[in-house]
């Protein structure tokens, strides 16, 4: 097992990509999956993710087989049998690309016993991790390298064009592709799609927008004759995993918001977003799904790094704080909640300003649609 530095692989190599089970993360990884299939046309590509993204993984045209590292309680016990079946079908693993810093991924990568490795990997003897090389593309993968830091491009700007996570994933795997064109499979939604779709939940409470602000935005949309739908996981999961359950319950009681949470599969959510006139969301998986299908999207970024997670796309528009705060960045965004007494950054993104941006986005999208007809 050795570090990958673009060494030649077999004509039909067996590749593995390992990550987490976050929807937005998987959408970002689709660039790498496509690029690997372009670079190695005869490759067998296995994806190791989790139950929350299993549907997207299974429907992805670049994935030949998948396994849930996250979700099933017996995942690590079941992994050797899956690896053996895949080696019987496609041969030993030539290259494993681990995109996550989770120790589970490092152990799983080692169990694949690949010829070459990108990212964290435990050595075969189990005593320590496989050391990183000294090149810049290797040092980008070091856990102490802060991808969202102000000095990142000053240090690594000769090997990356941006510090967008999708490009970084491709660069460290020595893949050249269109670094911004993410892709997701779509299917027809089983519901009538409102004009505007919103998503309020996120895995860090620091990213959440105040419920009063969401209510004001929904009311302004309704006054303008726009129908609004709420996307998200089923209510119990939304509350436990994404922190917005109570706020959403209030919005549904007090506004004309249409509850679409848990009514669609992820591919149907992508299809619904493709039909909507616009989407408003915080930094979460819905933002990435909407951007991937080309929906005009307004993303509210305060306590998360837009430079890292916001795709450089003409369909994605940012709403940034009028009163930014640096505490989350100084803490490397490891904090779940806001570090101040008041949630200044998100509170300074006002609902009236968001509504004005949304109106402009909808008008431009409608004009382009009329011209296309």
C-alpha cells in the first residue's frame, strides 16, 4: 500500500471512494466520480457512504456497487464479506480515495487493502496511519490543513484554483474535470410543486436562520402570490438530526407553508426542485441538490464557509451577513451552536433583503424561461 501520486493503474482498475452520508457531501463528490470514470473508462467504481445517501448512491450512473459504512450497526462486521464479493467480481482494489477524516473511514480504507491510497488509511499492521507525502496535494489532506482558512489559497493556490470542496476532492485524487458541474439523478415528484421551495434545517445549529425571519419571508412570498413548500426529512428525523423541527412546526401552524417533508424520495426531491421557480435555503443538502438540477437558488450563509461549500454556479446566489462574525472561522467551524450571546451573523441577513433578492432571482428566471419558449 502506498500513496497515490498519479501512478499508472491497470487497464480496468478497481476503484473505491469513501465518504460520509451527508446529502450535500455526496452531491459534491459526483464531480470526482464522473472524473474518475472519464479518466479510467473501464474502471469498476465502488462507493462507501451511508444509509442517508444510499438512494442517490444507488441511482448514480458512475457507481457500480455501494456499501453503507454509516447507519447499519453491523457495517464493519459486514464489510469484509462485501469486499470479498467485489474483489471476486472486479479484482483487487487498485486505488482507494478516502475523502473523510472519520477514523471509521481510515479503518475501512485499510480493510480494502488497495495498491494506492488517497486520504487517511490505517497501515496493515494497525499501529499507525499511512504517512502523507510532502507534496502540496498530499499536505492538503493533512487534518491540520484548514481548507476554509484565509491563508489556504496563498499556500496552495499553485495546485488548486479555488478552495471549493468539490475541486479539492478532485485535485487530491489527480482528477481533472469540470469542477463545478455537479449531477444528481431525478425522478418525477408525486406532488404539485409550489413556486418556491425552502429548507430550514442543518446539522449545525449555528447555521440556522431565525424562525421569525422564515415566517416573515413566507408571508412576503404569499403577499406576492407565490406558493411556498417546505422540504426536509420526515418531522421526527428533521427535529433530531437537523435541528429545525420546532421552528418548522410553528411555521406550518402560522403560515400558508405547504409541508412536503418526508413525502418524497431524494430523486423526487431533485425532480421537484427542477420544477420550482426558485429555492431558498441555508447551507445544507437541499442547496446542493437545487444547484445540481439548475434551480435558481438563494443560499443563506453566515456561520458556515461559503468559499468551501458554495458551488461556483450561475444558478446559485448568496445572501451573506451584513454584520459578519469571525468566531466560527476562528474555531474552524467545529462548534455546533453560535459562540455569541446573539446570533449576529444570521440575524443580520434580514428577511426583507432576502425577499428582494428572491424577487429579482424569480424575475430573471421567468424572463429566461419566456425567451427559451
